């Protein structure tokens, strides 16, 4: 049964996409606690600037942003070939499994630590392993809630914008629906996570929320545009793998259209 199921190319492809989508989202959440300097990563000098009256800003980003752009690329690919129902389904699965992971992190944090383990890495500069473990996996509840809410809402926005553009442009302008839906949904994602985690959770001022939101979004916008060729490359490879007729029928079904399956009469 499983062998027969996975011999179907569209099914096999969907399993791969869904698995990568969920794994990528979970990894992004796990590494999101680390902050890094984008300027230093690019070998540039760090310059602070002021935005919306908030001074001392720089491109200090969470490590999670390294992976989130790929999540939106996968959203657009799944949307193109499988439709909004499939995107929503894998998004719900991702949220459920991320929630499960955070629950398990909470359990792991609160089980009694072994006394030997606590100081086992003191030679490497980590005097208390329990404190290090809590620092890495013990994200605050407001941050978790903000991140999950932002992810889910931005996915729904991405799907909606993508299909609204595709209904108007048809099969043309892949870049417009892919990049357009991503830049809109990334703005929503950037704002919601900061609003919930830091406006509600930490009582940040509106100017700080908006300033950091725009700093984060400017990075996401540039990356979304830069990844546009990847959308074309992936779509081209998928069409080659599935075959033109199968890919065409899948795209039509993703838009809620039905295409007749042509009966082929073999010639002698």
C-alpha cells in the first residue's frame, strides 16, 4: 500500500514538500533565540541609525530569519501545484508540531538535572548546563505565542494574495504572485510577532515596535526578491519531474478548475 502510494509522483512530491516545510519551520523556531549582526556577517562595518524616533538601531536579526524565507518559497510552490487547502493543512501541522516541541522543551527544562551534568562543560566556559539549556530552549510564552500566531496568519495571507494575483494574471507573471504574496505576508509576520511578543508581552512603545518591524521587514523584502529566481528554477524542475500534462492538471485543480483527461488512442 505504501509503495503504491509513494509511486505516485504528485503524492511523493507533496510528502517531500510537507516534510521539509514542517522541519524547516521547527528548526527556525529552535534557532530563533540567537541574535546575529547582518553587517558583520557580510563583512561590513556596523552603523547605527534612527527610525521613527528610535535611535541605536542596527541590523541585528534573529537566526530564524535565515530559514523563514525558504518557508515562504515552499508555500508558493505548494500553492502553485496543490492549492490553498494543501498550504493550510501543512501550516496547521507545522503549528501543531511546533507547539508539541515547545511543550516537550518545557518538560525537559523542568525534569531534575543530574548533578554531574550540571558542571560537565565548565572547561568549555559553561559553568551551569541547566542554565544554558534553559537559556536556549526556554523561550518566553509571549514570544512563543507571537511566533506561532504570526506564522499561521502570514501563511493565510500569503495564500490569499497569491491566488488573488493568479486569478488576475493566469499562468503569466509567476514572479508577481510569488514575490508579491511573500512581501505582503512577511510584513504581516514581522508586525504580529513583535506586537504580541513585545508590545503586549514587554510593553514596548509603538515607535520601537514599528522601527524594529521595518528593520526586520527590509531584510525579508530584499531576500524575498533575491529568491525569486529560485521559484522559477523549482517550478521548472517540478514540471520536468511530473510531466507537462500532469503539472498542468495540478495547477488547474489548485485554482479550483477541472481539466478533462484526454483519452489517448494508440496508433498501429
